[in-house]
């Protein structure tokens, strides 16, 4: 398999940029997935000190909820992911972003578990975000949308889970920003999470990561078509700025080894350098392609909001500076997974979480997966990660009495 997540591969033949833009706009308010809408009576309190109402959350489900509603797994997506974890994305028409992990017979086995995946608050695939229509004005929220946090995203997911009639989630699983949501779930709603699998993540965003995000946001806001965030109403798109932001971020998702293996210093369709500023090297062409395809499926203001939510995440700060206190008296079972060459969320970040869980006397296991693919490894074909997730969930399911396919516990 390619080291590139499937979402940013070329669009299917026959799909033009205009087709993709139209599909993207349609998904913002009226997603192809399931959607749960909440009126003024169900306002969502936000960390910014305001409430959001009305609001909606878009989600997909897979598998069957059992009679006692004990087999539900919530999958939390990463920064630019969506609810289509194991089904076709309606914008790009590409397979789901974690189809190797989620599905019948897969480590997150939809023959055994009922899987829920929701688009995050602030996103652009059907959950309320800056591109959504503000019912008071009839125009997109743009920057009038309140800034959201990881905790706000989790509160919104909790409302969804509650309205689905599920009192306790069997497990919450996610990588990167999704892993932040997993940790927030386990801290905020410990009584509602039987098992937690945070992957390639940390309990707070580092200064370096905040710096990378700020470069991306400044690239978006420097685009003359950004128009102070009001580009949708003006029929414009800050494509160049968003593309550069994606290029910069994508570098952080890979390791030096994986970049060298894929590209080295190879030239792109030429025998010698041009002594100009075209894409002489394959890595330059690749990054430009990643930027252009990303613009086809993501909203620029959502990029600002969701990166900001990651920046604000600091679980220890919510508990007087003590990460262990965030998990005090928890009965949740944890499986923490990191990757050897992930420099965006290095293993040291996962070990800090494990130490805090040990200090809180939590039930925790830890696996560092050997991979040369960097941070993106959690999205790729990594058999050790698959074995770890499958084994952990199988053991937890046995402890909770969730039968295996075929009836055996």
C-alpha cells in the first residue's frame, strides 16, 4: 500500500474540481450520512463561554447494536478526517479512511461491534462548523462561529451517543486528534467508557505542533481570496493558502526515512534541473499534489477552527496541572499505542499518558509499534497495530460479555 492516506489520492475519472466543490458545499448542511439535529432547547455549551443552538452532528454507523446496547464503539477521526471511516466519501468517492481497521472481520469487527463515527464540531462534512449556514442570517457562520475545543467536540459526541440510547460505550478509539478525543472522553465521562484506545497522540499539543499549525493558519489567512473568512458568501475560495497549509502539515505526518524511500532526490519527469522554480524534484510535485487535492475536500475556515481546537488541548491543565488527576478513580481499560518514527506525537507523549494512568491506578497496556512511516502510520497497513487493537478489544469484549460472531463469548 502507498504511504499516502487514500483520501488525498487523485479524484476518480470524470470528477472535475467544480464537481468536487459542489459536492463539498452540499455536504456541509445536508450530509449524505445520518445527521442528528438539536434545536434551541438543546443548546450546546462551549468552552468559549457561549452556547451553540441550533446545531447538528453528522455521523455514520456500521454493524448492529445488540439487545443490551453494550457493544457500541465510537471512532474519533483525526484533523482532516470525517465520519466516513469505513464507507465511501460522498465528495471524493474514495473508500473510508480506516477500512483496514474497521469492517467485517477486521480488528474493529462490525460483525461483533456497533461502530459510530461522527464528524467533529467545527468540521465541514455535516456537523455544525464555520461553513454551515447560520439560521439567523442565512449566510455561512464564517468567523462568527464560536471557537471550539476538543472538549466541545466530545460533549457534542456525548449528546449523539445519548440520543442513540447508549448509556456506556464499549470502546472509544482514535488516532492523532482522534486520540485526543479518546483521552478527553475517558477523563470527562469515565463512567461511559469501558475501554479506550488512544493512538499516536498526546495529552496536550506541544509548542512545536502549535507552531506548525500557526504557519498553516497564516498561509490560509494570507490568501487574498480568504476575505476575512467570508469567501463562501463572495463565491471565492482561498485555495492557494489552504494548499500551502496542507503541504506544510503533510511533511510532519511522514518520517525522513519514508520520504527518502519514496522520493529521495529524484527529479520529476526530467533529466536535469531546470534552474527555475518549477517542481524539479518528485517530493515537490508530491506536496503540490497533496495540497491541491486537499482543497477539493476540505473547508479553509474549518481548518482554522479544528487546528485551533488541537492547540488548546491540554488535559493536565484541566486538572490543576496533574495529568494523573484527569484519570483518578477511572475504571476504564486503556490500550495506548505509539510509533517509533512519529515525531509529531513521539512515543514520549504516549509514555507520559501511561505514567499518569499508572499513577491513577488505571488498567493500562502500552505498545510502541516499530514503523518507519512516521505519524501517518496509524492510517496505514501496520500489522502490529492491527494485532494490538484486535487483541485488546477481544479481551475487553470477553470481560464485558460481548459474544464473538457465531455466539461464543
